[in-house]
C-alpha cells in the first residue's frame, strides 16, 4: 500500500461511512479491518433508526441524532447507486407499549418534552393499540406511536457499503490487525499493521470497542469498553405486525423477509462474544409476552455483538490530542443511526482548521476534564437487565 491521505482503522459502518465521505472530498483513503468489513457490531445490530424512541431528552446528543437521520437519504442513495443493493429502508414507525399504569405514566412523562417541541407522538389507548397492531398482547394497557422513527436492514446496508467503498476507489485491507500508531515526533504519520509501516497524512480510529487500548503505546487511552448484546430472530409465513415494537423488556423489529429480530441484552462481560441460555430465554419470554404470536414462529438464528460503550454512553468524536489522529468511536447503541453525521463531522475535522462546535459535548477530553455527565434513565431503553461496567 502506498502512502494515503487518510487511513481509517476499523471497517464497521462508522469507518466505511467516513471513508466514503472522505473519498467524495478527494482524499486517497484506505480502511484496515482486523476481520471483514462490517463483521462486528454493525452486522449484529437491529438497524433501528430510533431518533425519538431512543431519546433520553433534549440536548446536543438528540440534536446530533436528528441531524444524522436527516442525512440518511443521501447516504442510502449513494450506496444503493454504487452497489445496486437495496438496504430496505422502512418508515413504518415505532410503538412503545406499556404493560401497566406505572409504565404508562413513565412513557407519558418521558414523551412530554417531545410533544412540547412539536415532534409527532400519538398516544394510544388499549383499544387504539389493538386496532393498529392486533397481535400485541391483550395485557397491554396503552402505548405511544412514533411515526418519525424508521429502520434499516443493517446487514444489507453493510453489504451495500462493502461494495460501495471499493467501487469508490477506497483501498480495503481485511484480515490484518493494527499493531501500533506510526509516530513522527508527536504527530501520527500512519500505522503499523502486521509489522508493516503504512504512512498517511491522517489516521482515523474507528475500531469500535477495540479502540480503547489500540494506541495505548502512543499515550492514547480512552474509556471504551465492550457491551455485549444477545439477539435472536424468528420467521414465519407472514409478519404478525408492521411496526417496530418496544416494551420495557425487549424490542421486536419486523423485516421484509418475514423475519422478526428480537433484542437485546446489555452485558459487560469483556470481549466474551457468546450467547447464553439465560439471555436468550429472557428475550424469548419477553417477546412472547409482548406478542404471543411470536411463540408459533420458527427460531432461525441467534447471535451476539459487542457495542463500544463509554461511561456516559456518548460517542467519542474529534481530535485525540495526538496530532493527525482523529477519533470516531464509542457510539454504543447508536452506531447505525449516527453513521452519516459522524462521517460529516470527521470530514470537517480533516478539512477545517477549527473543530466543529457540535463536537464539544463529545470530545475525548471530557473524561480527563471531569465534564462527562450521566444521561437520565430511559423508560424503554434502560429497563433491560444491565450489569454495570467494571471501574
């Protein structure tokens, strides 16, 4: 490999989206991926573009997610044209279901700020809910319908990105680990991969949960840890529902292939990417309790992925403190949604002298300066069985 303008470490949706955006701007770019393109968290995800259902509250993170969702059509058009693959974008919306009065009150409190801000949320009575989705359990007493939330078939999107980046002229190096950062004084000058020095003007670290210690030898340490998510899929002759359905214990994502993706656990077990009997049993029980018809469908697949998490569950974006090394990691459960805006902002970091002001909240320096905060509890996303990361 000859010298590049940019080397991106990591070939998930974040790394691929950045590479495509840099290539659009004329940068000679390469991706180095330890496995194959999209083989880790990007393919293990559920593909939900849940701007509203996944929102903890107003603020910079919600604004970042909103901007990214608005950029999605451009990304999908580009990768579809380059690859010929349809990523199966769907805009049917999300339904968040309450099983009792406590859950319903929590959903009402949580949604109040979005309604006041003018976002579309429809409150459904039990009768309304069953008119919209008759397969939902008769024990549900109400729900919120969120038409602005969408989904993507993330595996097809990664297949499309895999072809798109190659057809855009981006060099793809798979099956090779990155050993260290190639330094010239205090400046990143490339990477060392499998003992070979590869030079570049810029290095972008987008290696997911492996980002935390990858360049520790150069003095870069980040609190990025793996958060395991177990998932499974069932399939029938037809789908029992049309919307993404959330409860306090699971989510159900319908696919055009008549599959239903069921997720997800959040477990801090290091890099042990495995399915457990207890984890899958918990998900199946919750799914059948939410939509009883799930019980009659064929179990076709189970898998686990490792999401890159940080102490405040927010991404780490922007300059690293080492010249010419830029970070794009720690997206936790929002990597699919945040790919387009991450690519846009990293391009600005590369091409502009000043750091985009949108990145202030997500700077790696927040962990050393003590400005990292904690997000409030979410009535849907945070009620799963979660063990806390080790300190």
